[in-house]
């Protein structure tokens, strides 16, 4: 039995060493690139960072790490491979990288969508303020759009239409197709009514802003109510890891049993499938509540 485990241990150690070497090389390359960037920004003069530059460098490193958080699965898998003396955790970690990356990207898209919706609300309020200060609609829209950045890539067409007498509602409808900018469709409707029917644009945008704020508050309340359900899903996901840690603390060697015995491998496969199915079902229920 011990002789059979020697190749497995050697493979696990070799894979873990390879992951360590890759991590060190990647870190060195990132530091070298950051050093070159600092040298260029400092007019080619190398040297230590000043007190004011540290926050910028820290923010840059944090942005790099945030974009590669999914790759943290590999070091964790390497540690498990060393502890369990098996390459199976490395395989699982490699498979988990795209799944975790997709989940993190979805979370980032949700945050960006919410931030864009906030900018649209701010755009409505800024246009209302400028209109009531006596500015013309085109001028008010141009100033508010540059201040809030709510139009995104469609800012130039919308402002050109407003400045040169183009079809502003249609330009706003096209801008509303961007993810998170749905409120711009309401602004287009208010602009259309004000142009065709002579209604007050400021009053319409004021009501639109109030409606968008109510929608945001309702969404925040719903997310607060579902926070408990998401916490339950997280606890369910961490229970197997807690069980393994408890077994290791009691001296039962659960990783050795799971990774080096036929019964353990069978239990690992069945348990992993049931865990994945349970998490998928629980997350589906919670997301159904969010959509409703």
C-alpha cells in the first residue's frame, strides 16, 4: 500500500512545487512591470515611493488582485494536495477557476449595473436642478451628463443631438440599451412629451427621479430580506470543509481516507455531487425570489 502511494505523493509534491514556482514567477513579473510603470511616471528617475504615491500603488495592486481572485483556488488546492498527498485537489482547483471566475464576474456586473442606475438617478436630479435654474434643456443635459457620466459610450451622440437639434429621445432610447441604464428610457419619454405636448420637462424628470429612487429602495429592501437566505447558502457550502477540519483535529485523517481509499473516493464523488446539487437548488430558490 505504501509503495503504491509513492508515485502519487511524488506527483502531488511536483505539482505543488510547479504551482509555487509559477506563483513566484508571476509575482516577480508583476513587480517588474509595476517598477517600470513607476519609473515612467516619475520621469525615469528610480527611487523610493513617496508618501502620496503609496495609496495609488496599493489601489493598483488591489485592482490587479481583484481581477485574478479566481486563481486563488490554485494555491488552496495546492495546500490540500500537499496535505492529502494526492493530485486530485489540484484537478478540482483547476476546474473551479472558471466557475469561480464566472461567479465573480457576474457579481461585478451586478455592482456596475447598480452603480450605473445610481448615475442615471443623479442625472435626472442634475437636469432638473439646471432647468429650474433657468438653463435651456440642451444646456442642462450637456452639463449634467458630463458631471454624472450616466450616458457612458452614448454620451457623444446624445449631446450632439441635443446641441444641434437632433432626435434626443431616440438617442436616449439607444443609450438606455446599455446594461443598467434603463432609466434613460424614462428620460426619453419625458423629453418626447415635453417636445410634442409642451409639458414641463422639469416636472416630468422630477417624478421620474422619485420613481427610480423608489425602485432602488425596493430593490435594497428585497436584498436585505434575502441576505439571510444567502447566508444559509454560504453556511451549507462551508459545512463540508468544517467537517473535514474537525475530523483532522480529532486525528481521523479524513483527507487520506477520502483520497486514498476506494470507499473514500466513492464518498467524495457522491458527496461532491450532492453538495453541488444542493447549492445549485438553494441558489436557484433565492434568485427566484430576487427576480420576483
